C-alpha cells in the first residue's frame, strides 16, 4: 500500500514537472517570437508614439505670489 502511494505521488510530480516544463518552453517561444519577429515593428510603433509633436495647453487658474498678488494669468 505504501509503495503504491509513493508511485502515484511520483507520477503526479512527474506530470506536474512535465506540464511546468511545457509551459516554460511555450513562454520562451513566445518571447522569441515577440523579440525576433515583431521586434522591428514594435520598435517603430514605440518611436512614432514617443516622437509625436503635440502641443498640450494646460488650463490653469490665476497664479499668485507669496504676497497674494496676481502674477500670471492663463
């Protein structure tokens, strides 16, 4: 009986190790695909997104100095 339990535990451990190894291999393949196949395209998208010339006009209220005098009005 005891050896039977040990055998089922070993099978379960081996099964879980196989599943973990398989998932790890899939993740490595996915990372490689992103890096080597889509890398240039993603780099171009990032560059275009980061180098856009946009003017952002903030809407601020009146700015006062320490003496409560109005300095800048936007």
